[in-house]
């Protein structure tokens, strides 16, 4: 009961006064979000590759909330890299029109991936693998995407993780 009440309170705070539903271009949102990390990507030796669909239907949603989800995914990708690792660090962001009603946004990194035993739990409230994490970023992100009629899920390989966001 306490977990539910805390989540409900945080969820309300997360969505308060953060704009209203409107049509927007997901590719523009991606570009704007990436610009927010203009200093962090070079400071962490991260190369970002955008592969954005040329033709993409507009999204009807709360732009601010969707941007918070994307910035959370980008922050997690940055934090996933080993600070002492020597190999090239890459984040790829792509968009795709799935059909006339659904679009897909993917954020992938070539970090260490998500351990198989951890993957099923990453969207649980208060579950974290970070020493300073709250365990709320991914659970709140999933709530926001589901409130928009979409899906958020993750896949992991030996070298990297991909977060998939499907939106109407």
C-alpha cells in the first residue's frame, strides 16, 4: 500500500503543470532532447547517431512528459558506460513508422547491457542497480508511455541495451 501511495504521489508531481496534449513531431523532440546533452556527450566521449524516419506521423500527447521519458533514457545510457572503459561509446536513436497509427522510438547503447537476471525487474518501482538511483525513472517512464496508449520495453545484448517506445 505504501509503495502504491508513494508512486501515485510522485506520478501526480511528474505530470503536474507539464503541458497539455498536443500534436508534435517526434523527430523534432528527439533533436531537441539530444541538444540538451550537448556538453555531456562530448565530456563522456559518447558519439550519438540519429536515424530518424523521413516520414513520421505526428504524435498526439504531452510533449513535456514524452521528453522527460527520452531524457531519462539518455541519462541512463550515459550512466551505463564504464567510466574507465576504453572502447568507443555510442548511443543510437532511431524512429520508425510502424503502421499508419504507431511509431517506434529506440534508444540503444553499446554499454555492458542489462544482466539477464535484472532485465525483468528494471521497470519495478524502487528497483535500481545504481548506488545513487531511486529506482523511479524507468517505472515512471513506463507509466507515462502507457498513459499515452503506448508501450515501453527493453532488450539487452552482451554489448548494449535498447529501450523501445511505441506510441500511437
